């Protein structure tokens, strides 16, 4: 069976995917643009990770609007933590996604933010 373009389009709908990034040895707050949406998508979850020290705070933004209702404090090292309730979740073509290190505590080796989405 050959996969046609229409079949492929159907296959990629409702696909869960992730975008994000990692900042190595961060020393202060920073926002980094990590994606410009080439298609419509909906954010379902924001996760954070730190290695080394704990206490840093993260979030993510769509066109300047925060995705997490409350910033996520990274209270456990070497563990992906769920940021909880998301807002401003609807991405349109051309929207930008930023990961945010709101504050950095101690001297972490790295801080990562992952934004999970679905393509409707």
C-alpha cells in the first residue's frame, strides 16, 4: 500500500510532539526563542528539569504570554517535573515559543524546559 499525501496529513494530525531547549550552566534569568510554529498546535503540558542544584524557576511563553498559570520551581534534581495547569495554549502559524529561566538558584549544570503539544 502506498501512503498518499492525504493519508500522511491524516497520520500527522493528533500527533503529540515536544519543543524546548536546555541552557547549560545558567547563571541568571534568560528567555530563549526555541520554535516558530509552522502549523497550528495546542500546548498540553510544560515540564522542567535541572541537574545539580534545585530551586530554579522556569516557565514558557507564546508571543509573550506565559504558558504556565504559575511558574514552576524545580525542587528536585535530575527529574522531569510537570508545571501543572497551562494557559494561552493555542499556537497559530508564525507564533513563537520561548523557554524562560525566571530565576536561577545555586549553580545548576543545566536547566531544561520542554513544551508538549498536539497538532489538531
